């Protein structure tokens, strides 16, 4: 079938069927022509193993003339690709720098920022599932100078907080061992 690529699954199906059937029947069961079957018999690698990434350009680079100016603009912190595109269109003109180049510019800027841009802040979001975690702490309050009837009141505060909801409770405690 013209213009249809043979998949890895079709080649594997052809290989298993060709052990029990003739070449033409096995090819028909796999969904391609006998000519494709002959090609597969010459080179039995899977199609995914044959493809090489393209290393050449298919069309001229529309950003060649303006890329040095783009690099200057990228030095400005917080500059967005769309803003750079609009500035370039204002400078050069939409005839020289058409709208269809915008996505190409955005991709190129994203690639440049990934390689040469400033480091991004690493952020690890924390999950606090209900009923899983609580925080507990005792606070020494001797330095506050609390007195009752003129006598110093040595005590501590026990603070309890649920991580998920933020509910908290504080209680004065006397039974906790006091430093001498």
C-alpha cells in the first residue's frame, strides 16, 4: 500500500507467519505487499531500528540574520519570546520577518534557555495527607518572667499542629521536667 509506513508490529507478524506460510501469504497477513516482504527479507531489522535522526536542514533558517539581536534581547530578565518577536517585527518589518516565523523563534529561544539560560528554581511540592502528619513542640517560657501572686511561674507551652488542616492547640504544662 503506497504512502503507508510499515510498523514494527507488522514486521514481527510477517516474520512469525513466514515460518508457516509462503512469502506472499505472510505479507498479506501482515498487511503489506510481497515487494515489501522481499525488502524485509534482505534486511530483517525492525523499521524503528533503521531510522536515523535527520541532521540536515530542510529549508533555510529564517532567524540567521536576527539571531544576534535576539541574543541581546535575551539578556534582559523576564523577556518573553512573543515580546522579542513583536520587537523584531517592528524593527525589521513584517514582510522580512513574517508571522509564520513566530513558533520557530519560540522553539529556538526555549532551546537556548535550556542550554544557556539562567538556572530555574528547584521546587519540591509537599503533600500533607489528612491524618498522616502532625507537628509537636515544647517551648520554654522562663525568659518571659510570668508570675502568679508575685511568685515566678516556671512552665512550658506544648504546641500541637496538624499539617494538613493547620488546626492547632496550645496547652500550659507543668509536668514536663524543668531545668535546674
